[in-house]
């Protein structure tokens, strides 16, 4: 599996599976729910108090003030009690949801790192970030507001209805008859709104993409004087976003007050019918007045219903996306504790009839067999697309072969514990990604326990001490976001130093010095060699100076190793290598 | 950090609101008008209820009958006030939204306009993430209080109307209101003051968590290859836990104040019943009045919170507004003169005593050289010697701190806007492609025929893979050109420069990801073009010999200073640094061979 698919689930199953991943939420949920019910009961205190006052306190010619006082005191106590329940429920709810969602966030984050490179690259980075940020926030917003509102709103409608039917079933039916069409129409309104919100999200996405392009591409825009064109694109995106927002607001503004009108119709109808019933002696005056208050309890649940439904939908969608990540099995999995722990020391790697194809694609490696003996220097060469990077990814177990196997000291790579494997075999990719921090912090990423002195020593051993000294703050120079304060070549120097400090038994360089000047490159190669006595070094490079220095050159062409042997031998025989070398020599030395 | 509702923040916040009101007078007036209708009608609907209770319900229950006319009037009052109120709500919501969105769009246009206008040096001083957030989150936060603002104005109308109505109805009952409603407002203020800093902190932590995830996932390959998943997860967990605690702190305050704010008006209604009963006993009011006032209390309880919402948004708005303003008022935008550069023939470049510094850190010292029209000069130097910075001054991406860059004798700072990019094209080291078609990425919106585009693609050795793409020139290259390989992207960037037939072409190690064979073809194409009328003056930053060999002259830099200049052959002879750099591979090979033969001898 290479993309995030997860499993198709119904909304209910999604919620159930989501909750099963976050047990913190379910602990004490029953207590929280009971408190929520008690808090909701507080809503009908006023109508009941009004009804009691009118029917019993004001029945006679003179108001029964002591009775009313008793009613008021009892009700006030009830109000304070239900408020306290509300407080306790809120605190419990926030604690449980935040604890469970923090767990979900961290699990998701870890899982993204556990996914294979192929799966990671099948998704846009921003989308993966959303899985542990925005999507989780959406779930939390729903749990703390929308979900609670559903409980409160349903509770409010239910309690109000029960009280209504108790007071007068005829009037209660009438109220329901008034509100029912609105309730039936609500899901339709919600669909309109949801479509409108989706449009806004898309337009906002477009706008952010346009803004980010204008910031990230600032140099190109200036160098080519395309400011006015960029400005036009920005304005279009910003205005489209604004229009989408305004259109959505129009729907919201139209739907929201409908409830008020329906409530007024219900009020008028209750007065009309109530008066008739009252004349017939079926209900009391207080019952009727209480109804007028009870109807107001219908307004807010229905007013917010579309928004709550919308949030519920978003939360479920967010949950599905998060589960999509968590349910995607890491296809290049760590055998964990059952795996083999390799002792440190010289390392032998074998490719045994290895084949590889990207999912759904044609094979890119065919029956590759090779032995990389300990303490050897191997160069891998070939044209773009010949399979050399695939070879590197299989060697470092960023991917698993489709057929055949790769072994290290006789063990299948798939059986070796990641913690052991990543210590023994380290790859330096072409793009030297740096973290926002100082140079020293980035180098230390290779070995967290390294001291400043060790880092300085490593830089000296690599012949980079002069370069470090020339930087504004030496090893403490901040490298900026993604290392952008350094040049491309300098970033590669740091990435190399980082891998060097990690001190693996096999170091794999994937065009790791492509942007570095030749003198520095040669110096680095020599330094790596010097200390790599005892260490295996595999280099992929299109600068063939590396191949000249190697013990053995593996020449790739269309997914096969077509030639192998030391440089001197290969360059003498006609073939792919001789051609590559000739064109390199003419470029590098003419 | 202005996260608390202090009086200074309030003053600033009101000024921000003032800016919006002045900018969108008509929309604001409409929103306030509708909101006032809403406010007035809310009070009127309570009055209609009271009227119906007094004149319809009580007579019906008391006398056993009412006239149809009174019933009709009562019904009409209830329905009429409700319809007007609904209309007010709809108009208020719509116009409040429109005002908010218009102001956001206005800020966004202004901010992004500044991004395009401010010099690259300014961009270098501000992280990308911050600039994105200025245009997005800050522009949004700045105008967030506009959404509840008209409602708050309507609520004030509502409260004044209610106060007047209550005083007229019964001053003693009104007194209950005068105690309860200020209490709600005060409680709300305390609430927002307590909540605001906590919410701001949670917001900040949310951004931090996102930042870590972004960085960590961007560096996923490094994390994986060095086996640092545990450390990264620990780093993320620490921030996520902080966010959890911050959210719980917010929840605690919300959880306390929300039920209190709901309980207070309910207690008010109960107080009305008690006081009302006493007043009823003394005959000062009727039962209808009692119902009316109680009903009014239930109606006012919720809207009165809108005042708090505006207050709650103010601190964030002030911060957002100040950040947006900081961008809008940023100076140091590039000044342009009105000189024009000639067109047609290759340009003459002169770099005169140029120095450049990032902050206090000087990276170029007193650099001087000139390139005669039609000539090709290679800039060579070790990694980090200042080459990329130097070539950026040729297209005025940055201006020198001292000295000048002159094209045809004209200081680039005196050239009119757009003049430099018409004459000079830079292909930077880092390729940047727009989320656009291949054609759009090459032309960048200039009216250039497809034939010319193909010609440029051919020269950049990009015609082959472009014609193999599904939709040819119309193929979308995707976000940041991710659908293409590094070498392909570099060739498109090269075609972008070539298609303009620049008079000065500047290549900053622009073919580093291209296979040597392909690069050789590109270079020979450029050499051929140099013989035609479409020739350019060329400055090229390079390490590869073949590229350097293309140059008539070499300028060798070390630590931001010119060490030597001359032909490749001359420099090889007399400049040691240069020799070491460009012959590194041969020397290495020679040394190794010597070493191997030594070993053989020793063996």
C-alpha cells in the first residue's frame, strides 16, 4: 500500500474506532453524561417557576407572596445546582477530550514517520501535517462544542416537550406541528451550507497557495519583473475567496433567522388555540404562559442545528482522515524487539537477485545481484533513471524489494531491528535538509549525545574547520528555516558532517556533494576515506571522480547492473561506463 | 504581548474598529441599521407577548371570552415583531460578514502588494512562515471583531430600549434589571479578561505544534535515515502536551463562566417573579406586565454576551492589525529611477567597488570587474565565497551596501521599474517553478509565441521531455514543480531566461542537477547562439570545467574578495587557489595513482 487509504467505514464505526484509539475519552464518560443531563434540566426551571407562580401564587385576588417566595428560593437553588453540574461537566469534558486528542496527535505523528518513504511521498506534506493538527482540532472542536450542543439541544427539546405534553398534549402537538417542517428541512439547509463552506475552504486554499508562491518565489518574481502578473493572480484569488465567503454568509444569514419566524408562528398558534382550550377549561392560564416560555427553548437548538450538523460532518471527515493515516500499515515495518540486533563492526551487504517496481508501475530493477564487502569503497554510476537511487533506497531499507532479498551480514534486512539498522547504515541524500536551529544542533542530530568538542573535532576531521570559522557565529550560526540561510553547497556540508558524526559502518552518499566545489568535494571524499578505513562507503555520483577512486564500480543501465569492476578496467573496455566517463571528462576537464 | 483586555488595548482596539468603519461606511451603516431593527424588535416582541398575555389570555381565562379583533391584533403583533426581528438578524449577519470579508481582502491585497514591492533583503529578514501568517491569520484576526460588532451595537440599542420600556412599565422591576444586566456585562468582562491570555497562548502553541510537524515531516527522510523517530516524537509530544494543558486551562475558564452567564439571567427572572408578586400585591402592576418583564429577561440574556465577544476579539485584533500595519508601513522598498536601458545588443556590465553584508556580516568586499558586450565571464570560487550574493546584485534582487552595478554605464538603481528585468535574466541556483503550465512557467505571462517557447526549450534541452508530457506546453507542473525531476526543472528555468533573449544572461550554477551529457549539449547550444545576432553577454557561476571553458575570462573569488582574474589558462598558471579548485579531480587522480604505485613498490 503506498497511499493513505484506510478502511471505508460508516460514521458510527468511524467514531467507535476513533474512540477505541483514545481510551482517555471513554473513562468517566458516563459520569460526564449524567452531569450534562442534570445541567440541561436547568433550562426548564424558568417556565415551571412562571407556571407555578401564575397558577398557584396569583390565583386568588391577592398574590400568595410566601408561596411565590418558596418557589423562587427552591428554583434559585436548582439553578445554582445545575450551574455547578454544568461546570463539573465542562471540566471533565475538556480534560478527557484534550487528553485523548493529544494521544491521537502523537500517535498520528509517530505513525507518519513509521510509514515508508513511498507512502510519505504519495501525500503532500501539508496534508500530512493537517492529519496531526487541523483534523484533530476539528474533532476537538466538535467534542467540546458541537457534540455537547447535540446533547444539550436534544436534551432541551426533550425536557421541554415532556413538560409541554404534561401541561397540555393538544398545545404540545401544535408546537411540534409548527416546528416539524423546519426540522425536516434542516438537513437540506445543512447540505447547502456544507457545500458553501467547502467552496470557501477551496478558495482559501487557492489564496494561500497564491500568497505562498509570491513569498517563496520572491527572487524569481523580481528577477523576471513579473510583479504585476503576480499581483493580478493574487487579487483574483483574494477576491474569489471574499466572494465565496460572502455567498456563504448570505445562506447563513437567510437560514438562521427562519427559526425566529417559526417560533413566532408557534407562539401565535399557541395563543389562539390556548385561549380556546382555556375557555373550555382544559388548561390553566399559567399552563398557557408557561408554554410561551417553553417555546423559546425550541429556538436556540434549531438555530444552531445546521452549524452543529456541519461541525459533526467535519469532525467525522477529520476523524476518517486521521484514521486513514493510522490504519495505513507501515509497509516497510520495523521488526521491533523480535528483530536481529547487529553487533558493531565491518559490514557485508548482499543483493540477491533483487527486483523492484513502484506500485502500479513497470519494474525499475531487474535481478540485481551484488556483494558489498566490508571496508570497501563502491561507486554506483549510471544515467538519470537507470535505477541507482532505487538501489540506494533498497540498501538502506527505505523500501523493500519486490523480489529477491537484501542481506546484511547474512540477515535479511527485513529481520533487522530499525534501531540497529539505522545505526549501522546511514544515507546522506542529495537535498541536505536542515532543521531550524544552529549549525551545531543540526550536526548533533546525527548523534544526540555528542559534545561541542566532538562536533568541532568532526568538522576539523572533515576539513571544514576553515569554513566554520568564516561563518558569522561559527558552530552557533543559525541555519534558518530548512537551512535557507546557507547556500545549497553549505547545506550539503552540514548534512555530511551530521552523517559523519553518526559514525555508521556503512555510509551511503546519494549525490551528497553535488553542489559543493570540486576542491572541497575532493577534500571531503579523502577525509571520509581516511576515517572510513574499516567503514564501507557507497557513493552515487554523476561526478565520476568518485568512481575513479572506488574499489569497485557498479554501472547501472535501465535497471540492471551492466558492468562492474575497478575504474581502470571498466574505462578500458567499450561500454556504458566508458561513454559516461568520456562525457564527464570532457565536461570536467576540457 | 497585548493579550489582556487592558484599557490601552481597548483604546487601540477601538481605533482599529474606527479604521474599518471609516473604510466601509455604507456597509457598516446598513449592518447597524438592521441590527438596531433587531434590537428594537427583540424588546418589542417581549412587549407583544405581554400585551397578548394581558389583553388576550387573561380576559379569556377571566371572562371566558375575548373579541376576535383583539385576538387578531395580538397574533399580528407577535408575528409582525418576529418577522421584523428576523429581517434585522438576516441583514445584520449578512452585512457584518460582508464588512469583515471586505476588510480582510483589503488587508490581504495591501500586504501581498507590499511583498511584491519590498526588496529581497527585507524578505531575507522575515521567515516565510511569518509572511504567510501576516497575509492569512493576522489579516483575519485584525478584522474578527467586525463580525459581532453590529450585533453589539444592536444590543446597546436593545438595552436602552429595554431600560426605557422597563422604567415606563415599572421602575421597581426595572431596578432588578439594572442590577442583573450590568452584573452579566461585568461577569462577561471578567470572563474575557481571564480567557484572552489563555486563548492566545493556546493559539500560539497550536502554531508551534504545527511548525514542528511541518519541519519534522519535511525532514522525514533525514529522520528516517538517521533513525531519529523517537527523538522527533518526543519533541512533538512535549509540545502537544503543552497544547493539551493550555486547552484544558481554557476549558476550565470556559467551563466556569459559561454556566454562570446562563444562571445569572435565570436568577434575574426568578427575582422578577418575587419582586413582581410584591408589586402585584400592592396593585402597582398587572400580571401581563410581570410576564412581559420576565420574558424580556429571557430574551436579553443571550444577546448581551455579544458585547463580550467584541471585547474578547479586541486583543487578538490589535496584535493582528499591528502585524499587518508593520508590513504595510515597512520602508526600504526599492527606489527606481527613470533611466532606460538600450535594447537589442549585448550589454556591458561593470561592477564597481561593490560590498555587501547580511546585517553586520560582510560577505563581499570591494569587488570590481567589468564584462564587455558579448563576452562570457565565469565566476569561480569555493562553496560559500559569495558568488550567489554577487550575481543577485546584477538583477537588483539586492542593492550593494557600497559601490554600484552598472549596465551600459547606467547604475541599476537609476533604471526605471521593470527596466532591469527586461535586459538582464538570472537563472538562480534554486529552481522555482510556479503552479502553472509549462508555457506559463516559461513565458511568465509575457506575450510570447509557442514557436519562441519551443525554441527556448530546445536550447535548454527541455524540448524532448516537454513534448513527451501528456499535454505538452499545457501540462501543469504541480506544486513547486514536484512532478518533474531536478534536472528537468532546471532546464525549464533556463528556458524561462533564454526565451526573453536577455542582453545579459546570468547563470548561477544553473545546471548542477543536469546530467553531464545533457549539460554539454546545452553549453554547445549557447555557444552556437553566441555566434548569432541573438547573442548575450553571459556571466556564469560554475565548477565544471566545460562551463568554465566556455568563458572568455574567469573571475576568481575567495571569502568575498576577487583574488585574481584573467583567462583560464593564465589563472591556472599564476593563481594557486584557482588551480587547486578546478584541478581538484585531476590532482586527486594523480595523487592516487602515485600512492598506488608507491604501494606497489612497497609491496
